[in-house]
């Protein structure tokens, strides 16, 4: 049963985050946060679990230690994808799957710049932002049998990511704000595009 594999995966992710001491910087994001709010579970049409990590508050070694720890646990057995910032060597994104029928899990290592928190998959993918005011670490909740953080302003995050989130349906679109980066080593040339 897929739900058993999803729960086992999530348990291993939380254990790894606690072991390498990044748990306090991790939170439910995107569709997983929506699933928590709607049904305290994973939405039936969702195909992945999304975990955000405030990467600016961590060094590359801590982030890499987390990725190494979940690799050791077998979570990347059926899916092993990731991309890193070429300057800081911090991961932008990592996606794993511990069972062929289980959900994939996307880790979004987010960073702040000019009043927004940004996320993307790396290598030419859109860099999408949300106002920093909306995305701040909040308290712990119970989700799939584990304690995990959620954003402090959950409703504001969902309003931004899924403007029509109160109407249950598959898909959705977020407000359009992108960061244009041609050179990761030169922040003065990064451009915000709305």
C-alpha cells in the first residue's frame, strides 16, 4: 500500500533532519501544506510530498549531511535527482523516492533575496518567489504520524502558491514573480521580474 511507504519515507526524512540538526529549518510546503490544511494527509491527486528548508540559515555541509543521511536510509533508491548552487555548493532541490509505487518527495532548499524567499529546481528552471513576510517558520503539527513545522502564515502561503486553493481541484497556479539570475556569483545583477 502506497500510504505505508509514504509514511515510512516521511519518518526517515524527519529522523535524518533531526540527526543532522536541520529539523528546526524544515517545514511542509506547497501541496503537502495544502494537504495538511484540507485533510491532514496527502491530497489524492498529489504525486509528491514537498518539504521546504530555509537554506540561508544552514551551511552547505549541514545540507549535504542531510542529503547523505537520507541516501543512506534508501530514500533515493527509486529516484535520485538534485541540483546545487554552483557558487555556494548548497542544494537548490533534491527529489527522492523509496518505493516504486510511493510518492516522490521534493526538498526545496529556499533562500532569501530582497524581501522574497526563492525556490527552484536548478539548471535553467524558473526561480519563483514568495514574500518573506508570508513564509516564516511556524509551530509544529502532527502529519503522517510525525511532528513537522508549518509556515507561521499558512493561509498567506497558500493564497500565494494557490490563489484558488479554497476550491478543491487538481493543479493550480501561483502568483508570478521570478528571479532572473545569469551569474550566481554576482547578486547585484539578479533581477526580480513580476
